[in-house]
């Protein structure tokens, strides 16, 4: 504050020094007794000191108030209430106008964002109805003796329908992720149950793609949100199935806190690894596939951060990818 005050009052200090230099110069030129000159200097110095105290007090008050507002992000009006000056009043009006315009923009953006979220949420829920209807019709066509569908075609249609359902679920998860704290329920979760449910959900894809599963013994219990952890495990398993054309997928515990999902797929290049969990980043594999959204791993990272768990990915091209979920118990960041 001291440096700021001296800098802001530099002109006043210069005038003050000039006044006393002129006073002593006039006394010397006009042969005025030095006693009288010193008397005038002392009298004016006392007045200047009183003005200095008042000015410093006001300056310090304004400084502390502004610092407080900066630290607390308090942008309410009245920032210059300690100074009645006309110039400060104009500054106050300018800042109040800018703050008001900012609030209006934020309010309008909030309305647009809420409308968009409501629309996509409604769409994601409504689209489930025709998907369910298609599944029933497909099953009926498969069972009908008159219109029996070719097995290979039936399996392909089932797979594509399943993928569509997963994309819809991803949309819903993306919509919920912004306010995950309200949807978070922490319990002692049976990790083996979560993994088995995910494997069961994707069992048809294992069969259709002729991939083997190596499932280790998982008996651990972790403190987490079961629904959101299931989402992460399913998303990673989905990626492993998507990019593994032959070989196997292994799921096992590295130790009591680390769950590993490892595949023998196409792998990830070293250039892409640092960015694969960024929003919208698809990397070489995604660009080659032309269907990747770059959202799945981003959502996994967001969820794991919210749960205060960790996620690490290591990979080698043409050898496979290993995803490690650090599920150790930590202090949770509950907003």
C-alpha cells in the first residue's frame, strides 16, 4: 500500500517540496529573517501533516475495501463510497454500468444454457422410446417363423442398437456432469459387483467380436458413488471393445486400491496420450475411425476428479492400452 500511496501522491509531494524550496528562496532573496521563515514553514507543515493524516486514512480505507472485494469477488456497487470526489463518482457510475451489463449477459446466457440443457435432456429421454420399440420389433422379427431375420444381420442390428443406447446414456451423463455433486451418493461399494455388471452389459459385444475376457478375482470394497463409478468402468470397457479387434481384455486388481482394465487393441500413440482426456480430443485413432466424439474419456476424468479418485492411461501402438483406476479412499471434494 505504501508504494501505491507514494506513487499516487507523487505530484502532491513535488508541489510540497517546491513550496518549501520557494519559501526559503524568497526568504533568502528578500533578506527575511530565518526565524520568520521557519515559523511559516512550521505552521504550514503542521497543517500539511493534518491533511496528510486524513488523506492516508481515507486512502488506506479505500485500499483495504478494494482488496477485500477482490479477495471475496464482491462486485457490488459502492466501491468508492469512501471518496465523495466527482471523478470517483464517475468511475463508480462506469463500474456499476459495466457490472449491470455483465449481469444481464450472464443472466441471458444462463437462460439459453438452461433451455439447451432442458431440450437435450428431453430429447435424450424421448429417444429412448423409439429405441426400445426398435428392440422389441427386432426381437419379434427374429422370433417370427414367417419373417425370420438372418442371424448375422440380426446380430449387426442388435450391436448398432446397443451402441445407439450407449450414446444416449453418454448424452445424459454429459448433461448431469455439471452438477454431479447433487447426484452423488457415497457408499461402501462392492467393486466386483460393479465390474461384473459392466461385463454382463457388454457380453454380447464380446461374443460378436470373438474376444476373450480375463477377469481376475475382485473382492474389494471402495467408498464411492456406485452409479458414477459404474459409468466410468463401462465407458473404459466400451473403449477397449471398440479398439480391440482380436485378442483379449483383462480386468484385475493391481493392489487393493487399483483396478486395471487392459486390452490388446490398437493402442494409443505417445503423441496422443497426454491429451486423450481433453474435451473433444479424438487423436489419431478417433480421426481414423471418424465416429469418435472425444467425450467419453473426458467424462471419465471429470467423474473421477469429482469422486477424488485417479485415472492413469498407458499404451503402446499395436500392443494395447492399460487403464488404471486409483480407488483409494481420500478426502472427497463435496461442493
